[in-house]
C-alpha cells in the first residue's frame, strides 16, 4: 500500500498494545495475591534462574489492565485487531494451543456431526482429530506425488472440482498452503470452485506466515479470499513456540461464532508470554517483514545452490512447479532429496544432530528439510553446507536399496470417529494386514498419518512403517509405544 494510507497503516502497526500493557504492569510493581503461585518467580528460584526474572515477572493471570483472552475488550482486542489488519483479514484470534487448536477451531466453526469436508489426505493429524471429535466425514483427495522425490504434493484444482461435484453437500474444502516441503496449490482457483459451490475454504498455513509479508512468495490464503486460515506465527514468524493465529474473512463465516467455538477448547488461563510474543512478532513482521524475508529468501537460495554443487544431493525449488498439484513453491524451504548419496533423509537428520551439532526440522525416507527463517545468518548456512559435504564424503554410499516414496494412499473403510470409538482389539503390527486401524500411526515430524482411524492396514503402509522404524524415525500414535502391536476395529 502506498501514499498516506500506507503510512498510516505502518504507524498503526508500530504499536504493540499488549506488550506495552505488560511493560507498564511490570514497572508498577504490583504485589500479587492471585495466580500463578510462583508470584513473579519468587516461589521458584531455580525456574527464575533458568528463565530469568524478566520472563517470570510477566507470567501473570488475566486482570483488568491486561484484558482477558476469552472475552477481550481492551489491549488484547486491540492487539488482535492489529493482527487482522496485518494479515489482510477481518478478524484475528490469538491461539495459545498451537496451530492444532486453530485448525480444529476452523473445522468446528463450519462443520458439525454428520457433515462432510473435502481435504487432502496429507493433512496434519490435528485436522483428522477434529473429525474424530465432531463426527465429521472426510472426503479425501489424493495429493499428487513427485515420483523422483517421493513426496506428496498438493491438491490440484481439477481434483478439488471433481470432489466438489461428487459431494455437493460438503460444508468446506481444506487445503495445505504450503505442504511441509513447500508445495502450494492453485489457491485462487480452488477458492472460486469452493465458493461457487457454497462451501467455505479453510487453509492450514502452519508454514506460511511469511507469505503475508515477503515478496516473490506464494499467494497467502487471505489474499485468495479464503474464509479462514490457521497461521503458525512461531514457525517462521518469530513468536514463541505454541503461539498461533486464526485469521478470518467475514461473510461466509461469523467471527463472533468462531470465538465461541474457540472457547470450547482453549484454556481460560492463557499465557501472557505467548500472547505478548504474538503482539511483538506481528509488529516486527508488519514493519520490517519485506526486508526480513528478502534476506531469508536470499539465504535459502544461496544454501540451495551450495548444496546442489556438492553433488548427489538435490535441493529442489520452483523447477518442480507443474501448474497442477504443484502450482507454486515456497523457495524459503530448504527441502533436499538425499537418496543420491545413498542415505535416507532421516539418516542425514541423525548424523547432522549427533555428529555436527546441527538440528534440522525433519528427515524422512528420501528427503530432509531445514527451516530458514528470521533468525538465520550466512555463518549458520555455511556450517550446514560444509557438514553436508563432509557427510557425503564420509558416509555416502551408492547402490543402496531405499524406500522411494512417503505418501501412502489410504483405503478408507470407516469414518475416523466410528473407528476411534469402535470396540477394539490389539494385534501384532507385523500381522495386522487387512485389518481396519482404530489408531493413528505417523512419523513426527511432520505429523501426517501413515494410517488414520478407519483405514485399511495395507502392505504398503506396513512396509513404510517398518522402513521408518529401521531408519530411526520417530514413529508414534499407537497406544503401544513400542509399536509392536496396533489396535484394530473388532470385527
């Protein structure tokens, strides 16, 4: 935005009302006879030494000067309004239960028991958990796959249109923007298809905060006229872990009702540390985000070029765009295909952490992902690149037989809620083929289920689980944490 309007917006966005109110509270030296019981850190000296007095002094309870997240009327209300403006939304809600809570609130705001929702199968488990909680029926769209990389992509607009025609009574379409690997759908066309059918469009933008502030990045959901989006400010926006936003366009969705839905599950003891971090991070993004993410993008492109120059690795980018299920790509994502050096992504993950003191986001059967964001610099990139070069030299091997895909097409037999609450029995995982799972099985991260409740346990799924376990992935979900047994629907 240019001219006086843009300058006025910039001036408004330079405010941080909740942070300012907390600073005033700390300076006022109030004597606390309320919760939390540590009383500004005095009751837990070891915790205070660990986190710092400045931190503990603002870990406070709701009070008049600091507003209340469940019913904001002053500084939290003002902070949420600034967030809505920054993201081009009509309303924004501070979420202190992570983007999981935002995803579930989105779905629960437009769907109820017995309703259907159209969504890609490579969603985060939080979306499927919402279906279990509310008895919502999934209409899965298989995402495309890239055979070279072995990764799932996004939903194509054509597949969404086909799903809408096959299930015209669905209440919403749910999209990932982007996927964990950085792949984005044709969001504007999907919005047109969805809205023409009278459905709401919901976007999981857990990894897309920067789309709203950077240049040369994929289209954000609010700009595509999506109805709601869950945004993980903590992932690429600079706020504290577990802090998130739910942003809303009014019209098809009533923001007042969304707040009511949020209140069903969100804590009434919201952390002011998390909320103030959202306020501060939003201010930084709205005032300096363009320059910040230009630097992030430059760092990611530099890292990609350097890694590809090593040989064997393939740090992929916008060249995988095909105009369909890979309509766009987030080039800040440092996604690297590793099979060319004979190592699975999870093996690179472990070697980097254990041998080089480098923690990347995740590794899977064929790829690894390093998040490049607001806190990175050239020195850190150089260290990553040199370590990956040495890993190839010392650990690379050719001719290894490695699993070449991570997306397992589901065979849905029952709704997630039916299977989750059905009578169960435990069977050995190795001999569970042909049964219907009543549990999740997934690698975390990224938290995309290999199996979800109600799905047939196929040889493909069992093969991937065995491979992931053997390579050292964190495979989780079943009640039996050893993963020797899995609970199935008692037929």
